[in-house]
């Protein structure tokens, strides 16, 4: 589950040599970096490292007006006047801005907090992502610590407006947020997760500066960060949780039916009714179940399917005894994959990645693993984050599929490679079409056999469990948000059809409730990518080269699925005619 590199355009805003198209892209990107300084930091643009986003209603309305303005500018450019990547870039810019402007009717900014994302989790992540090479870097860090109370105050104001207008999250799913905040309410600033940057200074900073910075950090944490977090905790416990929705469905929000349809469009990049997606899910569950039954037979298990699932959830052979053992296991799998990648990929990213554990306070509400992207300037590697909380919910048979998805050749390969694409506008190299990004990562799970994994029936069943999990999402997400499914019935459906643990199933369903439609993108994206591969194999026969195919899928960066289909149709035709390189662009 999952942002991408900043590689500056050769032409800068205001450069008279710029075409109107490139000036539009550069102006909009500059605005996005100024208005979203946290995103700029994560992307490797450190010009705004002393700032935090203005979350006032006036600032939000200003950003909405900007999007409407640049959409109008883009619509004034004639596609017929453009060629190659420029024409594709305009098409993508229009798609993104049109969806964003359409979504302005749904005030999702009034729900900036949930158990998976929000300032209580994002601020420590931001502080960890900042560079710490000079005294100026540390002054940026101190500025952000001291700006934190303003962000908390604005967040609370947005949440209160959400209560007033009915745009609130369901209370049950948010019940774990106080437990995420409370470990950060430290009496000793040195125990705060945002104190870490001053525990080890680079050699170039002298003792006097170190003392100044450390003392200022302790004051900022004690006087700004902790009181602000305490205020947020009190607000969540006393006001927000009591005001939360009882119904989990998106259609319980004002205009919720239209909102869910927009969420489907936004995340899947397709215009599909919920009922059609639900049926696709049911069909996939049936297909994958037959494959699971076959693997159960290969494993020699004589009981029922339900008994096999219980065996997988409870037998000690499938579980490790320490967090370190779990993390090391993922690192070993990642290294094994790395050595086999050249057989499947002609171009690999230069940016490295690592595997590390989530902080303990995130564990109870976090997913099994997650990918945090690298910075394009090389200052930060990508990381596969692993959940080591409750080891009895972390079976070893799922580790290979999960590493393929979150690290290589899944998220890290695709996102880092997009960062490194030369000649494309910043917004394309940093695009995050969920159906493409997550669809690619789910497709990557299927490559395990070709990369030397899935050598025993249990790991193979783990891969099928992850595929089944994503198929179940199509059924559950649409079931909850349009068909009246309860949380308990959704959890029961996931447990009945996969080997996911009860803890994982509960966390997953709660995620679908607070992120309507997001979970649909994985399976729909993977189905389209898999179908494109089959199309290419059938059309090219013996001339099909999987390394060239993977290059073609990734060469244009992330794309909406229908655009991807059109690009790959041209690539297949070019390969078939013996004219490689020219048709996909």
C-alpha cells in the first residue's frame, strides 16, 4: 500500500522559452510545492522545509480556485497542436484536474483524521524524512516543531466544521487514535519521536550549535508539540468520537451516493457502477477459490477448507518468535528477489530501498506492511515498513507475496523508476493513480514463481490469499458502501475466503470504511494489466519479450487504466510490425 521524485524541469517558471503547455505544468507544480511543503519535503524539494501546510478554510478555498484556473488554462490548449509525450501529458493533466475539480463538491478536507493517516502519524514521519546536514536544516526542523500547534488548531477547526455539516468519520474506526497520540504525550522531550534528529548530529555542526539546537528542540517539544497533541487527544475523545457516524457506509454522508461514485472514479480511473464491481469481485473470489483448493490438495491437508485456514492461522510453524526475526526474514526475501530481477526487467531503478519496522505506537492500527517512497535527490531511500505488532497475526507464508508487492518488483521498482524518467513533467513522474500503482504491485505478486519464490504450497497459498484478499475487497467495499453490509459481516466474509488473521481482517475492513473506494483499485488495476499481458502474448507469440513488455508498461510513468490500454495497444502493434520504440509515445 501506498509518492515520487522531484526532477526539475529544464525550463523554469517565467522562462520566455517555455511553451504555454510547459509553463502551465511548471506553474502548477511550483504552486503545489509551495502549498504542500510536506509533500515537497518527501519529494526531495527542500525549499520549504521550514513550513507546514496552511489548513485554514480560506487557504483550502484558494487551492480549489487555483485548480479551477489551471484546468481552464489546460482546456484552452489544443491537443492537435501537440505531439508525442506533450499530447499525453496534456491528456493526463486534464484528467487529474477534472477529477480534482469535480471532487470539490465533496468536503473530504473536513475529515483529515483517521486511524491510518492524519497529523498524529504524519508529523513524526515528516520530521524523519527531513535532511539533517547543516545548521540551517536543523533550524527548519525547529521551525516546524514550533508551527505544529497552528496545524493542530486548524485540524480541530476542520473536524468541528465536519461535525456541523455531517462530514465525519464513523466513531468505531477512530477509537484507536488516542492510543496513537498518547505515547507521544511525553514528560521528557527526549522520549518524543520528533526528538530523534538531535540524538546524532553530523560532524560539520560544532558543539555550541549542537547545544543550542538540542535545547531549542526540547523547548519546542515541551511547549508546542506536546501541548498541541494533548489538545488534539482531548478533542478526539470528548467531541469527535461522540459525534462520529454510526453507519459505516459512504452513502450515509450528505450526497454520499454521488460521493462514492466519485471515489470509484478517482481511485480506479474507471467509470464503473458499484454493482458491476461487486460482481467482478464475486467472480474473482470463485476463480481464486478453485486455485486455493488445488493448493490445499498439493499440501496434503485432508480437512475442509475452513479447517485448512484455521491450521494456517494457528500452527506455530508459520509464525516467528521475535520482531527482529520477522524483519530479517523480509530482508532475506528482498535480497533473493533482487538477484533474480534482471531476468524479468531490462531497466531497474538506481535508487536503493530498505526494510524496517513501524514504530510501536502505529502497530495496532496499521496494515501488515506499507511502502514509503524514496526522495529523488538521493537523500532518502525507499522503505518497506513492516508491522511487528502482534506476531501471532504475521504468518510467514504471506511474506514472499508481501515483499513482492511493497518492495521489488512492486512499489519500489515502479515508483523509483518513475522518479528517474527523464524528460517528463514533474506531475507525471510523481503521479499516483491508485489503479496503476497498486494494480502493478498486485501484478508483481504474480511474478514470484519467475523470481524463484513460491517453492512450497504454503507460500503459493499465501500468494493466493493475497490475491483473494484483493478480490474480496471488490465485494466488501461495494457491499459496505452501497448494499448495507455491516462491519461484522464484512470481516466474516474475508475470514471465510482467505487465510488472513482476525486482526488483519478487522484492520482491513476498518480501512475500507474510512477510505471508501480506495481498496477497489488494486484488483481492477491488476486485472487490466494481466489482460494486457495476455493480449501481448497472444499477439506476439514467440516474439513476446517479458523484459521489453515490462519496460513498455512503466516507460510512461503511472497512467489511468484506459490510457494505459491505449498506449499498450500501440506498443503491441509496433512490436508486431517490427517497429519497436515508436508507437507507445
